[in-house]
C-alpha cells in the first residue's frame, strides 16, 4: 500500500498533463497492492486542496491495463491513527485498509424528472441540476443546485402557487462524465423541447479561495458566431432577479459549459447559474482550483459559510419559474421556425454524436428558420417521422460493443424497412445528408474507440450508388471544387484525423464531387429520383462537428442550411 501526497500528481487536472501522467505511470509500474492519495485543506491560491481526487485524478488518465485500487483520504482525518503531519505520514511502512465496495461498483446513473402542471400547458420551463458526485462529498457541486430545486418545489406547494407554464424539474446524472444525462434527456424529450420557452441549469455554489472574488453568474452560448450576440434569456432573467434583490452577471462563452449547453443545438434558450468569477477561473487554471468544489472538502459544513449566496441563487431559480414572459419569441434569437431538420440517430448509441454536441450546426440551422428534431437511438425511423421535413441528416451506426469487448451483445444496423423509408424520402424530392465515422466520437469531435459498425452505412449508401470502403482518407483538410451553392465561399473543409471513410470510385449518374482530399472524394452530392431529391454524402461525420479550435466548417453549415431552406 503506497501513500502519496496528491499534490504530486495534481498538476494533470491543472493542465500539466504530461508531467502528471509520468508520475502516475511510475507509480503504476511498481504494481503496489493499492494507492492512497492524501489531501489536506488549503484556501490558498496555488496550493493543492484535492480537486478531483475522487473522480478524475491523474491515475484515471493512464491506460496501463488493470490499475491497482486507488483511494483518497484527508490528512485531517488520520489523527486517530497517530498521523497529524506529512512527516508522520512519511514514516508509514505498511497499512491495512477497509473500504466500501461501491469504489469498484458505483451505482447506475440516471435522470430524475418531476413535472409541476402549469396554467398554460402549451408552454414549458425546464429547471435542472445534476446529481453525480460519485466519489466526492459534492455538497456544492452539485448538492447546492439539487436542494434549490427541492426547495423551490416546497415553496410553490406551501404558497399554493401554480406556475404560469408547465414546470419540469430535472436532476441529471453523469454531468461530470460528459453531460450524458442531459444529452440523453434532449434526445428523448423532443416534444417537450418544442414547447419549452427556456431552461436554467442550477449548477453550483462554491467556496472561493482566499482573495478570489465570485459572483452569481448566468452563463450561456449566444448566436454571436452567426452574427447576433444578444443574450435575451440571461438578460431577461437578470432583470427578473434584480427585482427580487439579487444581482447577477451574464456571460457569453462559446463552449460546452454544463448541462444547459446541449440544449443549444435544439434552439432552446439556456443558461447556467453558477457562483464563480470567470477571470479568476482563467487565472488559476480552472474553476476547480479557484474554489472548493469536487474535492474532499466540498461538504455541507463548508457550504454553510456561503448560505446567503445559496439563498440568492434560489431566488433566481424561483424567478425563472414564475416570472415567465407571455411570448416565447421574447427569449429566442433565431426566427420563428418555418422548416424542419430531422437528425436520425436510430442506431447511433453515442449521444455525443447528435445535435446535443453539434451545437454550432444546430444554431446555424435555427438561424435559417429550422426546427431541429431527432429520432433517438432505439427508435426506428419511419415514413411518418420523415413527413414535412426539409432536411434529414442520417447519423452513423455506432454501438458500444467493440472489437475489444463482445460483438455478440448486440449489433446495430439499418433494417430494410428503414432504408426503404429513407430512400423514399429522397425519391419524393427530399434532401438527405448521409454521414459516417471511423470511430466513436466524444464531445462531438474527440476520437475514441474504433467504430466496427462503419460499414453498415452502406445499407443506405448503396441505395444511391455509393459505397464506403472502410479506409480513412490521407488528410484532415478537404479542398472544395466547383461553384455549387453548398461550397460557395468555402475553400477547405476540416476532417477529423483518421476518422473519414473513403468512397469507392463514384460512378453514380448525377454525382458531383464537392470536396476532395488529394483527389479522393470527401463530399459528394448525388441526384436521386425524378422529383429532384438529393443525397449529400460525407466521408466524415467530423465535417459537422466543432473541433477544439472552434467551428472551422461554419460557412459550409450555413450554406447547407440556406440550401435546404430553398
């Protein structure tokens, strides 16, 4: 059993990943019976206070096969064992520990949803928090947001007050793992999203370190990249909160921030309510190093020291529930939808490969008057789904069984009935975007494990004279060619490295190559049927994704939205 000061590998969370991994690797090479990471309380900037020690320590980032059991303990709690200082800890030669089994078998994550009927059920407001602190105390992140939702429900009940619209209280699971709970929610509640005026994520209270300021902040992702940076929902909410004596600050950040962000791809006004200071976060490396959250000291006792702030945050949430504008349009930047774009994820198990994570693309469609809908994983696409649709985007077949595990668990594939429906949609004059991916993607654009189902796209592609080969193109930049409106003003398209899927030589009549990599087609437009239907086939789903440096293909997405709206 090895006891280690967590500060020795804490740098991985603060950004020095290489050094942190090297330290962790050396520890794992020793093959100890187990590791105990030891933390101590500090409220000083720059000193480790155990951020993420229970959830995302450096050891979680090292792929070495089976890692030894890893636990954490607070130095302050070792007094009964005669350990009060780091020097005492260094003298330990051996130890015997007993720990709870849930370290190895944590509970299954899930969402908890409650509905409070409103006076106008045709409209809805979604208020959320998240409930995942698997191996940390989590009183502030996000016990604080979770109890605010419960308190608001109690207040409404005690006051015998009916909200003006349907009120949905949602506690999301797996926020820290990648917003999985929220991504699943938006995929499976399309009807609710269509009548939702706005959503507010009650993220968390925090206990700022000494000398670091904090303020109640409303964080959103505006349409600024598309020419309109108004913050209609945060500004409206800030004004409503001010009328209740609470001052808030609106922030516009073009990144996935918390559970609220995944609503942006579906044109739902959203904001994240959080007690932070953005400049302090940037100066210290991240939120987790500017304050006590996700560390062994994220406790109720520490949260009580910020009780006044917690009460003010609760007032903001209550304002979101009750001070609702009569018009949904008052909170929405894009125009009223006149068109419909349907993403088909019937066999796409990875929720990070849906509009929940193709947010810029969804917003580009919204600005051209599209309502963005989704056929979720596990629901076969039908003729009824495709009716009255101006654009259909078929997402790749991706399931979680892989070449490294067990292909016999289940295997996703398009059924003949689904292929018939999609081909019929194009034959009747529809525009279909066919995508593929050599890997499962996380966060929209991060390459994960190999997608053994990539060849299943041919069940559809073959209907239009196309075949994916199963080999990647040699490059990550596709050169456009021709004067077609889809590539107007676009010189290159960015692909994900080794994720594309080559096409067989294009011999389909009416096919146009719009972009290529060293002469190999990357984007192909195929005419199909006598009614003017078309298929836009992409070698890489990554063409629709925002990478780490932003939405490089945004002009192409805007062209696609305009073209589909014609």
